[in-house]
């Protein structure tokens, strides 16, 4: 177990206090992370004293903002071990996956081809492929889970055929916290000639990520789960793949030359960034990555695993709780309490100053698999510590009293 004191100063995060200034036990980081003050300051500066457009202005402020925007892209690239021209700024993971489906997917997949997903995927790694299915007739296969809630790569190995052109899997499950062996998934996908897309939404804030070592083809994540702002996310794709992809949205910034007779397009990543981008958000994402790396993702991972271990241990002692997912979860614990709907639990915990998520977590096929309509989900971040687990346990005990 790692040292369970906080990794970060809770005072760095103004969002961790209630409006009355009392501590707030925020256990919903998998939905979105609270922001450190340095990110809020970076955003305010970018929208204030530093604000100007990028890529077009001939005046100094715009040139400086362009440098800051492109520095953010380089920062993302070093953060995940990619190259800067492989980093496309998008609104979030959802947009990134839709972009891949509607460009690479529409160009490369046809009726008879197959895509392999898994039971635990977030809707944003299911529905874009179903939309593609409607347009192309591509078939979707669903990889089952192991008994403890991991994507079953032995089953994937048996299921994959040369007809599979894409495997798209979550690096860390947003419901169960289970971690994927991405390297093995990449080997399996490549073994049949398929590409691997990794949904890194929950992994990028929780684990060190190196896309070169993972050997994936696409990696996507959202800024707001990485202690940065909403409205910005990342699609990383291998250079040769990005180069081969046609544009998606048309408009300013993504072109080389426009005439009514014929328009040519800019090379990636600009080809996929039509319109004025999320300028301040990119700059603030840069600050968020600096913050997270200063804490260290190895330390973050060990810390969150230790909080999970204690939470699971304590919940297991009760005889009224069913725990889902594997023991070694990356900072996320889902459970169900006998006789108490997760929403009721969430409401009572809220009265105790504890914020958890209750619902299907945008993973309805996984809920069907678990045989529940919803789960209660606790998810940890850099700023959580034992006091948050204590508050959760107190709230659960009180809920039990209320519901008898
Ligand atoms: C695993 C996973 N994938 C994708 C998403 C979608 O992210 P966003 O809503 O930021 O686009 C989420 C968000 O909850 C997620 O947890």
C-alpha cells in the first residue's frame, strides 16, 4: 500500500470545498476531475490578458497565442509518447471516436468487415460504430469479460479473424476500473491485420501512457477528466494513418487552397481542426498536464489503487454490498447495496457531503451483463485520501439505518 495521505494539496483545488467552505468529499472524478488553481489561472490568463486568435493574426498577441496553442500540442505529444503532428485537438473522447469512425472508418470499412468491441465499453465507444454500421453494413462483435470484469483477451484471440479491421477497447473501464493489457490487445489486433483504437479517457488521468510502447494505432482522451477544462480532448493517431484519412468537418483552417472548382486540404493535424479551435482550453490543458506530471502518474496510480484496496476491503466486510470489478482497479469501485437503489444512496451521501455517481455510467450493455439497472460508483482522483473513504463509509452506514 502506498502512503495514503493526499498526493496533492487539497487547497490546490477550490472545487473541493462546499459553497459554505466545508470539505467536500468528491468521489466522482471518473465523470470529471476538479481543477487545480494553476489550470483555472491558465484559463483565465488565456481568456484575459493573453487572448487572441491563433494561426491567422499578423499582430504579436496572435503570434504568441499561436505559439502557446502549438506548445500545448507538443506537451500532449510528450505526455503520451507521440509526435506533435499526430495530435489532433477535438472536443473530447466522444468527438475523437466519431472522427475516426466517420473518416478512417467510412474510407476503410465495408459490408462484411468486422469490428471488435467489448461488453464494458462506454456508449461513446459503441454508438459511433453503430452509426458507421448503418452506413456501411460493417458487423460488430462483442468481446466478453472475465468473471472479475476484465476484457477477456483470450476470448478476443479466439474471436478475431482476418475480417476484423478494427478493435476498439477501453484502456480503463469507467465503471469497473479494470485495466486492459493494451500491448497484448495490439498484438492480437495486428495479428489479423486490424487496427487498435484505445479509449484512454479513464487511463490518461490514472496511468502513465506511452502510445509507442503500447503499439496502438489510435488513442483518445478528454481534457476534463485529466484535471483540465471541458471542450478539449485529444485524438492521437499514427502519422501514416492520419495522413491517409480524409477530412471530416469542412471550414476555415483545415484547407490548403479553396476555389469553387477544387479545394485542397492542409496536412494533419490541421486537416481535422476546422474552425477556430478551443484556444484557451488547449493552453489550460497544457497547465493540467504539467500539474499531473509534477505529481507523477506512477504515484497517482499507486495512491488510487491503495484507496480502492481499502474501500473494497471495508465494503466487503458488510454483508449487504455486492462489489463489481477486479481487485486491482485503477481508482474506480462500483457496487450495489441490497434493498437500496444507487440513486437513493447517492442522495443520502450527498447530504453527508459525499459526491458519488449513481446510474448506468453510459455503459448500459455492461449493466445488462451485471444484471443491474445501475450501480453506485466511487472514483478517486489525485486529491482524495482516507478521510474521503471514511466519509463514504459513514454515509453508507447512515443509509443502512434509514432503509432499515
Ligand atoms: C471510458 C470513457 N470513454 C469515453 C468517455 C466520453 O468522454 P467525453 O464525454 O469527455 O467525450 C468517457 C466519459 O465518461 C469514459 O469514461
